[in-house]
C-alpha cells in the first residue's frame, strides 16, 4: 500500500493457542522496524502497550486476538492505549484482527486516572499534535470490545479513514475523533454503553455515513452505567472530566452525517453543540421493540470473542426492518376497535357491559417521556358495549364521564337500562271473572368505571420568542436570530427578504405499542436547509447578512401538534467592535491621518529649528 515499504517484516509468534503473557515485547520489536507486521492466528496476552510508528502496516487474522492480561497493572493510563504511538504518525494501517480489553477481569478502578473518568485502556489511540498533524491513518475490519475507555481515538489528524469495524462495550466512546480534517468514518457497527457510540469534536470536512449505532445490552458492565450513551455527538468540545479543551485549533465545520442507522440508543440518537454547516440527513431510527418483535437478540457480547461474533447477527438483521414510517406530527388517526377478548360484566337485574380504556391517541415520546395535546379526556380511547338481558327490553342509554387529576384519569360509564314486565289481575263483573293484563316499565342505572395513568400534557408554544442581535456597522452588518423557550420544536421555519431557512430539530418515527396503538417516537437532530447564503444556520442560531429590517423577518415553529407564528421578536442593536477594527475604510483613514501627522511633525521641527 505504501511505496516506502521496501522491507516487509512478517511476524509469526504462534500459529494457534495462547501465547505467554508479555507478548508485547516481541510485537514491539517487529513494529520498531516498520514495514508490514503480520500477527498470525492466536491469542496474544499483553501487559504493556503496543507502540506503532509511521510507515507501518499492522494486520492479523480474524481469530487473532490482542488481549489485556488479567495480571497486568494499570499501564494503560491517560493517553496510552493498547495500541498507541509516541510520534505524529504518518501512513499507518491497522486491520483484520481483534482487541479484547478484558475489563471483566480487571478492577473497576482501572477505568480512571486521578481526576479523570473513563480515560484508561483505549483499544487504539493514534494521532499527532496541534502543530504537527498525523496523516493518512487507516483502521478497518477490526473487532474492538470490552475496554474501559474508547474503542478508537484519533486526534489531530488529517486524511483518516475508519471503516468496517465492529466495536462493542467500549465504555467511553466507541469512536472518538478530535480535531480531524478531511476524514471519513463509515460502515462501522458500534454498540455503545456510556457517553457516545460515535463522537466528533472540533472536526472539519468530515463524513459519517452508513454506520449502525446501537446500544450495548449485555451484562459485562464492571461499574459502567448501562444504556448511558448517545448515538452520535457532534460539536466543539467543552472542558470535560478534568481535561481542558482550550488547545483545540479548529472549530466544527462542514460535517455531513447520512445513511446511518440509530437503533435503541440509551439517551439521544444525535446530540451536541453542532457547528458551522453540520448537515444531517437520510438517517434511519430503529427501536429495540422492533428488534425483539422479529425475534432478534439484543444482547451485545460477553467477554469472549465467540459471543462478540454471535452478536454481529443483530446488525446483519437490522437492515431487514428499515421500512420505517417517519412523521413530523403526532396527530395520527386511531380507530376505536373493540378488544378481541370481551369481558362482559353483569350489574343489577338486566344490565351487562364490556368496558375498557385502551390507551391514548396523539402520543409523542421525547427522551423517554410520553406527551399528549391538551386534556386526557380528549385523547383517551374508551371502548364499550352494552346489552339488555331482559326478556322484554325497552331500551338502554349510555353516558361517559371523566374525572382527571395530574396523574390519573377516571372514566365512568353509566348505563340506564329499562325493561317491561307483564302481569294480570282479575275482577268479577256481573258474576263473571274477567282477566285484565297490565304492563309495567322498570329501569335501573348501573356504573362501570376504570382508571389509567395519563401522559404529560405537551406545553404550549405561546412563550417562544425570537431574539435578534443586530450588529449594525458599515463593514459587516449582520444579525443573529435565536429562539427562547423553544423546547419540543420539531422544526423552525424562517423567511427573510425572499430567502428561506429551516432548522430541523426532531425526527419522528411512527411505532406501535403492544396494544396496536400507534405513537410517534422523536429523536433529536440538528440539520439546516436554506435557499441561499443571505440566511444560514449555525448551531441553534440563524445568521442574516446585511442591514436588518424587522418587517422582512418571519418566524414560525412546528411542534408535534401545531404550527405557530412567532409574533414577539425582540431586536437588540449595537455596533460590532470587531467590525470597526476590521473595517478597511477605518484603517485607511487612520493610515492617512498618521502620515499627515508625521508630515506636520517633521515640518514643524524643521520650522522650529530655523526659527
């Protein structure tokens, strides 16, 4: 692959079986020479890191396993991983084998260095420095699992490719890219457990595509919080877990996220502060329920490689169930269907009814919480039938009443049943007995009741306001628009002077409960679309170029239940000091004035000397 490889060094430690602890010495000797290093089949137990250098290819077989020895001390601290580097590496390829962090056999305290959480035992950590970026790193067709920290971290690097990897139960980030440029992460299968399946901090010109980002559901936790992961995090890093983020030389820009599958992520599918031109589109979202309905196991790996291999079957089946139904609204029609199992209850003499609360229509689920629009009684689905058991039924009427508090809805069905009874009496008239029939109408009123816990009422959007900061200067006039109190917004729609921009913040997938009732499960995203460059989105803000005219700005928002025109727009105007500083006209004036002052000063000195 690399023309510099004049020598290809083949390393064969052992053909099969388990080598002795300390295999890293022989592997590092081979890596020191550079070129191609091949690890044959077998399990290599190591007690120290493998150090890779520039112009090196490290490859292995599918059943080659680099395994952290259970007798090792905590050598994998801080920026040292199972595979690490001590230079800004160029032209490195790693492929074809497995790395087992073996965390279940190690103390849980090994996860952290003092003052930092989950920063030890990265399976692979490679990169460069802020003033010397790594270049051309390729990691592919690897299996990385059961480590205290990242499956992979690449930082301060350009032209990197990470693809066709399987990562499971790596308990910080599955893949962590920091300050990457012109790089691609694609076709990986990552079962995350904490933090994120995949994370990009301060990256520029990168693509994330065709990955499956899942939630680890196994039992090999060793102190980690299960289902505490997001699918994807994109944005500029803040200080975290004791690390200072101030040394990042780049800010997030030009990131495209598409074709990925987000399946049963523990927290959010997509999160982060985003950045400049983060384009998220054409991704799919799959819930755990769908996997279980198809009989697909959700458990992702135990500590042994065979279990990891078996768990890959989950991902091979996911693509068979991606016929998902997406919606921007939670106002989905539901049809009142009588339950197939009729539970008739008789009350009084002749009143019988079957009565049930089957759930709620118009349900939206956001971050695990169910919401409904308005009152519960307007959304509840009640099914009932009544019948009159009397031989001569005269009729029935039914009425429904509701009593609602903050958490419970009580529903009562009152059934008024009437029937006819026949009797007779006799009298003697002129010595003859005459029978006189009589008819009597009787009635009874019986009550059937049930109660159900109610979802939360979705908050109204009346308090959403648009805040406009207008930087009015002659050099670079522009405005920044942000919305306040904008929770639960599916999308924001802006128009200004004929230009339009849309910010998509939630994506809804129509799913079904066990009862068969549909609801919409929303995941957070951040995607901007604009018609031209006059208005464009950056993070959660809209950027408008040129002089600002309030009458030209229109803002509306859409929730799962309504579209609302934002009427309150607050404008704050002040000069942009940076604009004044950068204004070339200002500097031209200052330069001209300086030359004039120097000219006057020199001539004034000459006049004074002569005088």
